[in-house]
C-alpha cells in the first residue's frame, strides 16, 4: 500500500521539534511534530509505502527511544489520514 | 487638531444627541450617537485626548447607544446600534458605557479584515512592540494597565492589528477594560488611574474602563515593529518566571485565538509566519506587577539583557 499526500500545504518549521502545517485545501492549520512534518514533506514529493516512509524519516526517529518505530510511523500515518492530509 | 476634551459638557451632549460626534481611534473613525448622560460622562473622562474629526465626513463605524422607544426608556433599558442594526440583546441603562465599549470592540473584531487581528493586548516602548496574547482571565489587561501607568504606550488591550505580510502592529488605543479584583489592584498600583463609569453585576461581573492613552504618542497611527510575544499569566504568590517558548506552539495559540486568521486563508498563515519570525516568544508567570514591569523594561532596553 502506498501513501500519498492529498493536501497542498504550507509549512512553518523553525527546527524546534514542532511545526505548523497549513492545509490550503481545507484551510485548517495543524501543529505537528518533526516526524509528522517530515512525512508530509516526503509524501508531497512522491507516494511511498510505510517502510519507505520510515527510511525517509530515520534521521528524525534517531533520538526517539523506548518506542516501536514501526508502530510510531503507523500511528502518525493514521493520524494524518484522519486529518485528511494523506491517503 | 481639536480633541474631545475641547468640548464643553453641553457641546458634547449636543454632538452626541445630534449624531455629530466623530472621533479618530487608531486607523478608524467612529461616529457615536447617544442621548444618555452616562455616555457623555464616560466619553469626556476616557476620550478627552482623542482627536475629533470633521463633522459630516466619512466614518468607519456608526454606532449608537439609546433606548429603542419610550417604553424601554421608562424601563431603563438600552440597545447598541451599528448602522441602525441591533446585533446584541438589550441591556440595562446602568451598563450602557461598558456596552458601548464592548460594541466598539466588536466593530473591529467583526469588520476590519484588512489586518490580521490577534486577540491580544499590545504595548510598546523604545519603538518595540510586545504582543500579549492570553486566555480571558490570564491577567493581560491588568498587566497592560499597569504598564500604561508605568510609562509604556498601549497600542491596544484587545486587538493586535497586523498589516498583511508584515510584522508590524497598527496602534488602536482604546480604554483598557478591567474586571472585578483587577479594578482595586490597579487603583492600589497607581492612585492616578482614571476610571470611567463602573458597571456592576454585568455578565462579566464588575467592569470599569481605564483611560489608556497616557503616552504623548498614543494617537500616532504609525506602525510599530513587533519584537516579542509574551504569554502572561497571573498566579497568586508565584515567583516571577520568564520561559522561552517554541515559535510553532505560539503561532498555533495566537492563530487559534485570532479573530480572522482562518478567514484570511493563505494570507493569514503567511502573515503569522512573518510575525513569528520577528518576535521572541516567552511565557511570563507573575504575581507582582512591579517585578513583571521590570522584566518588560529590560526586554526593550537597548542591551536586551534577557535575550
């Protein structure tokens, strides 16, 4: 299964661990963490599987310890999907 | 330029009754009409230094406070009008001045979409504006009032008007709204404070408005660059603390509590981005106004020793 972006977004990201994502399609604004914003960025360029997304986000996952990284990616994808940002 | 204080009580009463009182408030002109003495008294107390604008000219907001008819006059109840529409429920005569102030705020909140409008107080000193967003009850108006009485210029106690794609704030200085305990706190802080009519038992409790245009340049409408965004919170007996905050988090808070961020769409996002890049963000917890003001003074000093 490939994920792809269904939003056209603007990003306010000053590398603080949090970023703001403005969805031009819905007009909604979201506060997201650095992994989620990276997922949105990579999916805006191409459609990817969960595994490929994890590889793209590996730099941002490095400092997150004590959690299942595969599950973390799945949880974030689910959340972004529920916000209609990806499908 | 003539100011409201140049009018005698009788002249003021006539101008108000004849729908002939045009005053400049920041970038806007209000035309105010009311036959009521409480409005005459409140306007003369709190708006005495506001510029008068030529009679019969253009006004951005045409507002009135009056009873709708004789029956309601006998029942001592009044309406707020804008262009002869009544957007609110009728209220008691004794709350008329507070009602006028709320109505005048509402005009800006509702219609002025040429700016990004944050729900925030804004103060300035040494050419640097500090935006103070905050949830109701956080203490921003109390702090704003104390700053005004300590040599700071108040740009607004309610609306941060930011021209699109800039990090500037347009001054719109109006009387500062104080509620309940804040009224006595500020009276104790400075006996020189000037209050308008007190409205007791409103839906917000006791409300009074304080003269806020205490600086020589209060009515200058030139934009002032924003330099800080501070989220104040009054916490009883709490030692003062000033903690840096992530800009993205502050962006989100300010946008969610803005009056028209969503309405402006991409322009709103881009203006917030421009503004957030220009400001340093902090949370300020305080229980002592003097200590809080000292922090503010240090922030805008030429050395900016805290940043």
